[in-house]
C-alpha cells in the first residue's frame, strides 16, 4: 500500500513554528488522514524523509529556481548542478546576489519567475522575504536529495519515496476562490478565516476535487482551530500528492506533471 505525505515546510523550524507532515493512505477508496507529525528541526525533517516507502509526498517548497535567473547569473543549467551550487551558498550570499539582480530590473518586474508560478499563483522561488521561499529551497531540497528521494522528471532516486512540489494555496483557491484562510498574525486570525478553513475541509470531505477525504472529528477540529493554517496546508499537500498518485496508478509516469515542463525549473503538481 502506497502512503501519502503532505509537508508544510519551514526553513527555520522550531517548537513555535514546526514543519508539519500529514500522513495518509487509501482505505475503501477514501483518503484517510492517519496523523500529523511535527518536525521542530531540520534534523527531524531529514529523519522523517527516511520513513520506509512506498510513499508519495507533496512538499510545499519550490524545487527549482527561474531559468532566467540562472542564465543571468551564469549558474549551472542542469537541475542537480544548480541545486548543488545553490546549496553551497550562505543565506547572506543568496540575499545579496538576488538583491543585486532585482536592483538592476524595472519596478514591477524585480523578480524572475518560473513558468509554473504564473498559473499556480505562487511566489517567485528567488524571493528571500514574505515569504522566504528561496531559503526554503536552500534548506529543504538538498536534504531531500541527500535522503535519496525520487524527483519525477528532475532526478532519479528511490522510487519507493517520491517527492513532488505542491502548493496548498493553489488547491485552496480551487475550493474557496481568493478568500484568505490563515494568518500567523494573531490580529488577523478572524472568524472569516475560520469559516474559510471549514469551507475548504467541507469541499475536500464532499469529494469536490475528485477524491473523498476522511477525517476523525478530533482531526477536523484541530485543522479548523489552527489559525496559522500550517496543519491544513500539510493536509492540502497530502491531497495533492494523492491526486498525483492516482494519475501514476493510471499509467502516468510523471504523476501528472506536464511532459513539456522545464526540467531546470520544476513544476507544481496539479497546476
């Protein structure tokens, strides 16, 4: 039985803001949330990556940098080499290099984007603030490579442990449109956002995305009450992994990733 994994990632996990993993499995044609796992350090995250397979994971962090950025900086133009080079830099080197890149570009077009970012509505993977997705790539993908995961379309690894790039914001928009459902700012943790989280879960439970999610009442309450949205985001990533795994079971070797995707940049599953 192939398990499903969803990961809400943090580049600097702690007891206050952990990496959240949602583990699930298919039971009687329903996607069942088995449980949530908190990783309060990158070491704990790396250990979790060695969980024996088979499993398919959706990870909420970018898997690659924009081709335009890499070409301009004259960095390696193969995926593995670009990740290796990027991981060799410090965060300060990343910030200063990317800031210099942005400073040379016109207002409104400071950041380069991957092809997947526009249809997904995701931030550029070179952003180092709000959200710091460049640091997420820097912290997470090298650990995933070291753990030997398989990156379909990008890098061959252990096909019993499959890593796919997910984006919970994209899936949430399919369910509730542009409504906001989370905030780390307590002043913005409003009743409207709580209702939005309930509506997201109702859409998943009712099979709105083509599969039925099953939650125990206590799990449902925990996801609704987490105003930061971290637990819900992990579950949304797990659902994206499940949708991709269904495509693979139907014969799609790329788990639904487009065959024409840029294998330097990567792609977000489902988009």
